[in-house]
C-alpha cells in the first residue's frame, strides 16, 4: 500500500468505511439451487464478475419461492462490489438492467458511497487496493477478505472536482479498451465462421462427398495425420539437472506453451547444461508445431516455433510436428486451433488424474486433406485473421499499460489534473 506522505497536502487519506458502507452478500438456503429460467431475481456470482463489471451473458436466477429468504441481500446500480472468496479482489459495478440483483456470499458490496463512485471504482481497480488484496492472499492459507479488512483499507480522497476529473480520464481509457475487446470478439467470431466453412467446404467447390468428417469437397481426402508429418516426442530430461541461471540450452516444456504462442519468463524458464548425445534429434526447428500433451488445457496449448525462440531442446510430454512436403504446416496449425482437433482431443484424452493425450492419439487424428495449393490458400486466409487479432491484442496491451501508468500518476497526485 502506498505511503500517506506521497499524496498532495490537500488530499485526505480515509478508510473505506469512512466513505461507504460495506455489507456482505448471501448464499441460497441449503438444498436450494439457482435456475436458468428467468425470474425477477438475478443472482450475481463471482463467476459472473470481471475487473470493472459483470458479464451478463450467463446470469442465473433465484427461484421465486426462495427469494424471500435472501431478499435483503441485493446490490443496486449505485453500489460497487468486491469479491471476497474464490478469486479475491474482483471489483466493479452492475449494469442498470441488473439493478436489485441478489449478491453471492463470496462478494461484498460498497453502498451509500459518499465520494464519486467512478473514482472509487478506479481506486479499487488500482494497485492501491489490489496490492492490499494480494497481501491478504499471501497471509492466509485459505484466502478470504473479511469485512473488517475491507472497511479499513486506506484510499486517497482528493477534492470532489479532482475525483471527477481523474475518473473521467481513466474511464476514457477503459472505454477504448472496451471497444478493442469488442473488436477482438467480433474478429474471433469471424475466425470461427471462416474455419467452419474453409476447413470443411474449401474454396469454390460445388461438388461434395460424404466422409468420416461429414461432407467434404470431392477432390479432398480424409487421412490420418501420421501420413503427412514427422512426429517427435520430447526427451525425459531429469528435472534435478535443470538450471534456472540461463546456462546451456533452453528447454521447451509444456508450461512454456500457451494457446497460439510460446511464453518465456524467469519464473518458468529452465536450461540444460550437461552433455547430451541426442542433441540434434531433440532440437526444435523454425516452423515446428509443438503441442502440450498434459494438463487441463491438453491439446489446446499449441504454438509454432520461431527463430527468436531457438535454440531449444524438447522435453518429454511435448509433441513436435514437422510437415512432410505434402502438407502445409500453417494449414495444419489452423486445424490444430479448430473445433475439429479440440473435439477429437476431448474424445481421446484420459479422464482420470491429469488429462493427457498420447503420441498415438496425435498420429491417428484424421484431418481433411485438400491439394497442397488449396491448403496454402486456406491457411493464408485464416492466418490473415490471426494477424488482425495479434494487432488488436497488442493495441489492447498498449492501452492497458497506459491505464496502469495513468493510475500510478493520477491516483497518487504525482500529476495533478486541472479542474
């Protein structure tokens, strides 16, 4: 939490209880359940919350006969919420259409707010409060925010005109991020539609035939993946011999693979600095498609290896796919990101313990197989949408960093606004 003396002299520092009442939510009575059928009583769960607000798409409802027992535990459009169990520290407000919704016992509401509500929301979103929440997490075996702790969280309290101006600036950046989020959603929907069309119907075909994957163009085949790739499974390097100091060659482990890209950071990166006879055999190459074979996102974490990632040694439980001349690897990359692959993985992955798939599962995966030229055309169309998504993602990151910097400057008074 920031030190009091860092704030301007004409700013107060107050406890949250000085500027708002903090009250808890309420769970349903034992044995009762929420329903999808719409009633007059929506119920806000932590699962419905995101930083800043509420996702309205999958709201559940309190049955009419249950409502009287929890009718006092509602939240209005003039209140703010903060999650206090499960995922701690999600803060925001609710839209007008959910005014009067019931609030889960895993969140508290800030009501009767005496300062600018949007300014308070921005403070709750900022490191001023989020760092305090993080401290609570590390100090407790089962993290939970108590009402008493929230009430005594300290926040800056500038004069009202400054509050309103600061809130206006930060909300403007939020609005820009929201627009980008909408553009990302629309582009993702476009990609799904294009995948569904191009990976089953191709480009410009008028004649189709039945196949194991449904109707496909007459000129296409359905073949097991093994016929067109070289599959390399990683080596069982001993983890006791890993180092974190950057000595030797970086290891490509499942944890380094996320959806569509490889990730590297000092917390998870490991290196190998011992003699290794099969170095060439287990070395990744530019363009390799790598898939994590374990974990809750098994099969969904996949990426292409780029020049900047090398050199790399592939570790056990990572599958490395190299295309033969008959297969365009970017076309395969698009298939691995499609529902065709994801549905297949869900049908073959182990159901007990840590989910995983085998090399045999990967080899036996059946893919629609157009002529090479059409593969390249399809891949080009889909990868162009991926490029647009990457641009939008970078744009969003830029504005998020801008917001972070503005919070640091404006909410501490290091930069004063003109009112």
